[in-house]
C-alpha cells in the first residue's frame, strides 16, 4: 500500500491508475526522483532506484530524458514513468491546451512525475516538476528485520522495512514469524514435500563393496563388476533404511538350480519382503519376526549358469515381484525378457521401511551384478523431489538418496528430509534445481540458505555444499557461490548473500554431497531458500504450498468490446490479462467467459487465450457462427496446459472470420477470465 498520495490541486486519471498499481504491490521502493538538469536544459534526470513490478524487484538506473519542444501556443503536461519489467524510464508527451491534462499512464509503467512544459519553454526547472511517486512507508514504527525487538510479547506485530524484504511479522512468544510477504520475493523455497515419479536412488556397479553391510556370513568379493557370494547362505544390505515405496532390482547368475536367490526390501534377517527364486519356484515372499510366508508363487524353471533379474516394487501395501531372463551373459534389465510377475499385499508394519536387501544360498557361490554402466547390475529407484534432478558420479558403489519419513525429521519439526549416504570417499551425489528464465534480477541483492546436519562422518573436508549459480538466459554460469557445511552434528542453517552479476537472469541451486571426494557418512539437508535481499529471513512456504489449487479470477465489468480484426488481438490487455506466479509445477486450467454477437450471418467470432504469448492450438478455444444477425451466444470454454514453476502471462484474445463487426458484451454481463492452477504436472 502507498504511504501517501502526493499533494496537488488536481488528481488525474493517471494518478488513479498509479494507485491501482500500488494496490497490486507495484510501487517505488526507493529513489527514482525526477529533477532538473544542471545546467538547466530541455530535459530531466531520473535518479537511480528500485521498484517492485509484478512480483519482482527491478533496479532503475540513473537516466537522462529529453523533453520535447513546445511551440503550440499553449502549455503541455508531460508524464514521466518507469517500465515495471525493465526499469527503463520514459516521457509520454501530453496534449497542449489552455488547461492541460497529462496523458494516460502506460499499462506497463509506474508514474514518477508530471512536467509542466510552457509554451516556448527554453528549459525545465524544478518548479515545473511535480513528484507523483507512490512509495513504501518507512516510518510509523517499521524497522529492519535484523533490528526487530526481543520476542516474548505474543501477538505484537511489526513491519520489516528492509528495502529488499518488506514483510509483516508476528511475535508468537518464541520467535518472529512471517505472516505474509508484502511483496513476493521468494525465488526458491522447497520443503521437499512433493515427490514425482520413481527415479534412481542407489546405483551399484560392484567395483567396490564398501556400501554393503553383512547381516549373515560375509558380504563376498568383487571383480569385473560382479559380486561373488559365499558357498553358504549369506545376507547383506545397503542404502537408506527409511526407504518405503520403491523398486529394488538385482541381476544374479543361477550357479545352482536347487539354490536360493532373494532380493528386495529388508530390515534384518527376521524382517524383509523379497522377490525370491528357490529350486524351480518364483515367490513374492515376506519374512516377519523370523516367520516366512509366501504371498504369491509360480513354478518357473531356470537355465543353469544363465543370468536373471529379480525385481520387487513396493507402493504402500501393494507389492509386485517380477522375474526377468537375461540369457547366457549379464545385460541391462531393459534388454531382459519378463518371465513371471506376481502381486500381493503386505501390511506388516515391521517392513514398512527398509534398505536394499540381498540373500543367496547357492553352491557354487551366487554371482550378482555384471553391469558396469549406471545404474549398474543392482539398483534402487524411489520417489525423488519434485522439480529437482538427482545424479550420481564417481564410484557407483551404493551411494544412496532417500527421505527420512519420520514426521518430525526436519529442522523445523515437520519436514520430510532428504538423506544421502556416502559409503566411500570416491562417490558423490548431486540434487539440482533450475530456476526459470527471468526469475532473477541483475545487479541485485539475493540470499541463499538451507539447513543441514551430519552423522557418522569419516575423512575430512566438505560433506554437503549448497552451490548457488547465477546464470544468463542461455544457462551459462556468470558466478558461483558455495555454502559449505562445517561437520555440524545438529541442524544448522547455512546462508550467503550476493549481489548478482550484470548478466544474471536465472539461477541454479545444487546440493553437492562430498564435492571434493574426501568424505564418508550420512547427511540430511532441507529447506533451501533463495530470496531477494541481503538477509536470510525465516523459512516459510510459498503461497498455497499446502497443495491447494490457486485461482485467479479477473473481469471486465463495464463496456462492450468490438472485434473488427481478422487477426488475433488481446480483448483487454489490462482487465483480461493476468501475470500469475506458480510456486510449483502445475496443471493450469484456463477458462474465458464471454457473451458474443456477430452482425453478419454465416460469419464467426473466435475466442482464445495466450500463455506467454502463444495461443492454444490446435484450433481456437470456442467460437460462434451466426445464424441470426446480432443473436447473443455465451462461450465458456476450458483448456488445460502444464506449466513450470515461475511467472507466466495469460491473456484473452479474439478475432472474427471476415470483415464486419463482432461484439463481446461487457454491459449487460461481465467478460471474465478464470485461471486455476493445481499442483503437479
């Protein structure tokens, strides 16, 4: 909201439009004053400053503008404004008159000042300039975030007035909590609460066996990407013990047809669920408190010394076991042939979570793996964070990622937290998020932060690195800021502030685990946040982070719209177009509503919408073909589109099939555009 309306005898339409912009949080933050030049000439200087425009903090550079000559015989009132998106100031000349009025404020701009240009004026002086900026209030009890008073008076409110992060905060008795940002300044804030499809969570190529722990007997030995077990029963496990849903896959060699090969999800020797081959039968089997139970089974002969894949998929209480044939030599699972599939229900709490679990009893000893390339001959897939990509490098030896599913596992007690295990120092894991183009400003202050904690560390150096990369539109890196852990054993927030590069337009945030290949152990990381400003403010969810749909409903309430063009045009660039911000990837429903008439029988009026300047195709969303001239028809189509997190512009467009006149009724009814975003693509 603005602090004040500048004092003046007249209040023009441009002032009203500027107040509407302020109500939409489009406002001057600092600077941007308009002054005479020195020496005085037919020109003005706009001071450097900062504005908020459509949810972004935009820097304004000092700019000298030329005022056009006026020899009309009357005075003229020019308008100085600044573009909300680019921060570029401009002058719009008014019309000379006995009592001049300023021109309309451009829809894309914020008002800065009026200039009274006298007839035959030789220069512009301070007395000719009227300040019309609407600014953020800095007084009336506001303060910087860092200088908030001590907490303990539950219910007291304060408005932080940091230039970069103005927001309303409340004392809950223990800490200052954000009630709501006055301006959306979050570029990234993830609680990792949203998962996508299954992705690779643990590769294993058996160049080492460091990642495996013997449960019964020994792990075995490795050579040529093959784990060779013992000639007696052996059991081993690897990965994340908190895996719940997942797909567990392993390739084995049938060195004895009367022997056993099991693979799946397990806790220990007494509690596991596996896909199992035993002496001519394929099983989906569970072992609970030491008691084995065949959930499902089918007879299936194997060929001695051929290779086979065992796969167990768990989703909730539903389990699926699949047996594949690879042939005489090991191969990828994608190249193998499905032999059998079994399904069943396992509701036992003892196996709701578990690690990758391998068991065998063949003589000669069972062999496992046999694939050197990622993901290897043994691997696990599970849910991975939405909008983040996960990759593995170095030794593919059971380095693993998963989620700590405990309800209070996160640093602020309610987050599901990613956890990564590094069993040998030569392995790394990277989780990466890419921000949208245009989501970051050049030459502006930003702060990146996250929480982390470590357990069971070995070696030395950095275990987790939060890497903040500034990029241009082509995703070429302009600058990199690394935020490293210091072997903290309790959740610790790490942060760094930067002033972005002159070419910065977007960003990439990475969690790089064991970046220098000098560490082993387990790390948890959570709540990454990238925000405008030089202070790491309290982590908070983005709007509608609870997963509920977000709806934008805009209307034109007065006045018809006449369509005469046979090419598409925006119906109303101000009232029937909207800039939306999606805090997550979303499926977006676009629904224009309009009552239309056409004055020529047999001709069409078309209604459509554009998303980021591109119209829905194929065809238009709706149309009316007139059988009776000037007969009204109501059009209310819907189209859905998948959009990435970030900013998007959606506008209603229309046109007609031939010359003539079509009308969209904005007098007896409203013209509307409803946009609903539902989380997930």
